[in-house]
C-alpha cells in the first residue's frame, strides 16, 4: 500500500508539475514586472511584484525581460528568486565576410569590445544572397549550397570565444530576400507579370512572403542560430519588396501583407520559444513617421505583437530633404534619432526600441563623412529616449576605438 501511495504521488508530480518564483533585477534587487517566463510550449508574465506561476511538466525554463540578458534556469533549483542581469545593448555589425575568429576584422572588433563600452555583436548568419556563415544541420539549405561560402569554420569555437568575453550575440537573418532559396524554388519566388523571376537592383531574387514554405525555410535557419547559443535573432528583409506590379500568391493589399508578416513572426516565436532567444525585426526608418504599412507589410503595431524589439534603420542620410524641417537631415543626427523614437512612444515602449545608427558616409545630402561627432550625436539621441541600446551599421565593419567611451570593467 505504501508503494502504491509513493507511485501515485510521483505520477501526480509528473502530471501536474509547476514552478513559481519571483524575478528581480540583479543589481537593484527590485522586482521586474512583465518578465516573460517560458517552457517549450507556453509563456507567462510576472506581475507587478515580479511573481510568476507556470504550469508545466518541463524542467528547464527561459526568462526574457526587456533590457536584460536572456537567462535559462531549472525547476530542480531550490532558489525561486530569479535574478536578471540588466544590459544596454551597444552593438557593432560584423559583416558576413569578416565573421571569422581569425580574421583581422574580427580581431579589431574584439579589441574595441575589450577596451570600450561596446558589448554586443550583430553577426550575419544568413545574408541576402541566402548564404549561411556556418554549416548548419538544415538539409534543405545545405542542398542548395548555402554553406559553401561560409566564413565560420567552427561555430562552436566561435561562440565559445564570444561568450568567454561576455559578448551579447545577435544573429542577423535575412528573410525574404534570398537568391539561393528563390532560384531553387521558382514556384514560390516573386515573379514579374510575365512569369519570370523578378530580381531587384542588385540582381537578387526574393521569395514570396505569402507562401508558408518561405517562412519555414528561414525559421529553420534561425533555429540553427538559436541552437548554437545566439542571444537574439534579428530578422532583416522581413517585408515585401518596395515595388508595385509584382506577381504574388495573394492580392497585395495592406491587410494581406500585414497578415503575412504576422504569420511569419508568430511561427518564429513558437519555434524559437524553447531556446529563450529574443526576437528583433529591422524596419525602414520611415516606419516611425508614416501611417499604414508603406506597401511592405510593416507597421509598429503589427511588428510589436510577436517580436521583442523593433530596430528602425534611423540613418539620417536615409531621410529626404525637408524631413524634420531640415534641408539636410544628415547634418542633424541627434534630432533625427531622438524625434523618430519619441514619435512612436505612444505605440511601443522605448525600452523595446533599439535603432540601427549610421556609421558610413552621407550618401544623400552633403556627402560628409560620419565621424566621432556624428556617431556620438546619434548615440546621444538614442540614449535620451531611453531606448534599449543601439546598433551601428558599417558596411565594411571598420570602426574607430576612439569614438566610444572607455570600458568601465
């Protein structure tokens, strides 16, 4: 009888397992409200006291809170107080071709991280051509030769080095702009009216965002990045091409476009939940100012439903003359950044906004070089809105250590 009682108790534990605890800030010890706690299938949020309860049979849980590092913990632990480490992301973009632990580009960037405030890297995992920076276990992409131009030979070693330096790792994944996938799957490549594959100005084909096969493909590659330890998946080109008259699977209405992007992000969120990674999305800078989806399926409200962070490309050179009442917006980097983030504050909390900033020559207005003053004015504009950090885009991944504050490590 005693054995039966023990067995019954064990069965009840397995069937009705749960975990409850409190989430606090590691530094201030204050409770964190609306922290997201997940198992592989569901998510719950902490209340105003930082308390949460998750009804789950699983042992491992993931914690995500905006402005904090992701954290994984086990229900086997006796500690029900979960500490989250705050971090303000200060990231540099590491180009696909420079992403190699032995490259001069990577070595220079690691020196900058060692000596300055920079604490994060954005690394291309899948570029616009469709190439992956390391050989994944995703057979379909490998069949197309996505790994053939890989620059990271040993992804485990690469991630181990980065993690040993406590670098927050962001995997940039191009979504619908994908020459390899499109040319290998003409049936769901975006086409011209005559039925031939459409390619944009740099001769790249796109896959149709209305076709769920394109969703599953890229999400599978994003999952590979999550498996190897990236903290965040950053989706770029998560939109329709900014061009009319293309042949798509469905009628290109605003409602249909937004639903397609929603569907992709909802699927990505479900597939990636078990890894505890953040999801961010790149957008045009104009998303901060226009109404509607700009013809590409993106609005602040729709993107914020299924992503953690929104990253508008707030390059001052990207705004037309007259924007912000400035003849040359590129000469006013602080105002461009600050005003843009402030303008979407009613739609999304600024701690969920992390802009891309310009680290390249002004190509649209006065052709001036963006140097220390211009870079830091953009950073100041972002900081003054309480945004969740910033990411600097240099197409060549060439950065100047003296532009950044000295590390306080």
